[in-house]
């Protein structure tokens, strides 16, 4: 809310920008990480959540495009988990999303992306 108040903008949650997970089950952190690693090795692998990393990447990209389409000209702040931004920035770069990139994003880190002429462009990475 502090960010919204300082920008004078409403808070909105978009389902397309929701977190990705390798499981809906109540599992240990160790098991979660094991399943996540499997999904990073095979980006088309659909865990019990029914969404592969490749599918989630497309969902996130749609969500970012929606932010652009539904926001008045100017700036927008998008806050989320490192996984979401790893997927999105890899898609902007035309690369495969990478778990090591995700692991390097620190809490409260920022990146800057511009949108112009139908294309996203990374201005500043997280690190």
C-alpha cells in the first residue's frame, strides 16, 4: 500500500501475474525444491498444478501486456515473486528462463522495463 500511496495509484492483483509453483500439495521445502528443479530441467513438464514453466511464461507475458494495455500512459510498478520476473525477462531477451537467475534476485530488488512500439525492452536488470 505504501507504494500505491506514494505513486497515487490503485492496488490491483492480476491472476496472470500470480506465482508459479511445482505443486499444490502440502510438501516439505526439500520436496518442493526437488520438484522445482525437475521443472527447470524440462520447461514443458506439467507438475500437479497443470502449468509448465513455458506455459507460465506465456501467462506472465500476457499479464505484463495487460498492465501496459490497462495503464494510462506513463509508469507502472509491478511487484511479484522472482520466479515471475525470471520468466518475463527471459522472454523479453528471447532466452530460456534460468533457475540461477531466479536465485540471484534479492528481496526488494528492482528492474526496469520499457514498452514501446509493441515491444518490451529491458533498461535495467535486477543486478
